[in-house]
C-alpha cells in the first residue's frame, strides 16, 4: 500500500520556487561529480521537494545548496521518494545534515511564511 504524500509529511510545507544545486554523492549518477541546477517545489523544516529531469532513487544521498532570502543554505539530504511526472521527475529530499544556524534560519523562515509576518 502506497502512503500518501500528506501522511508522509512531518511538518507543513510552503511553496518555494528557487534554484537548487545538487550533486549525487551515493547512488546512480554518483560518479558524475558536477552539480546540476533544478527548481524547488516546496520546503519544510525537514526537507525540500525538487523537480529534476533525471530519476533519483529512494536512498540516494545528495549534497545540495541554495539561497533563501539572501542566506546560502548547504545541506546533505536523502531521497525519501521520487515520482515520474509527465515531463520530469519530482523528488522529496529529507535533510540529513543541516548546519545549526541554517536550521534555525529555516524554522524562522517557515514561521514567517506560515504566519504572514
């Protein structure tokens, strides 16, 4: 039985359309060391959803970085799910390692978006 996206979520997500750079560290494509540029779909304090033109598999480990409100965020993530859409793939990434200050910044960002502050 497939678990719905809503059931998998630990925290609220907010829409986010920004450029994200990622590199596969473990999994298919790990031998290619270049970063790829993709767009985000949404974000939470626990992870980010991205759209890609290559399939990422559950369990792949990625290094990502992106800029959010003028702050560069750098994180290591695990691919939790991946779905094939009409002309791209969508992947849910869970932050495995996010620096302490980046985590606080992300929580404050989420709070401000969700409360409208």
